[in-house]
C-alpha cells in the first residue's frame, strides 16, 4: 500500500525521483508527438515550462527513458539519433 494511505509523507528523495520520472516522460511524449530534435525540445521546455539543457534532454532520452518506460523509448529511438 502507498505510504499516503497510512498518513506517512514521501521522502524528499522519493519526491525528486517522481518529479524526474514525470519530466522524462513529458520530454519523451513531446519528442514523439513533434519529432523535434533535442535542441528544439530543450528550447520549447525552457521557453514554456522549465529550464532544461540540450544535454539533459539527451540524457533523459538515451539513459533514463529506457529504464523508466521501454515502450516510449522504442518510439523515441528512431526520432532521436
């Protein structure tokens, strides 16, 4: 059962991990929907949501996404070469 059901708070580390996972999925979904390059993705997110660098987008899509959601990674891989 989730900790919230027992009135326990999530640790800061758990909260940061969940936020990172949310961002990775958000970046992947945008890349899939638009076919944008890593630079275009970084520019869009920096201008509209939160500051993110080209290197971070690349790390999200090549290193973190396969561990988080391999199905999304399979869709991103042909776009992000």
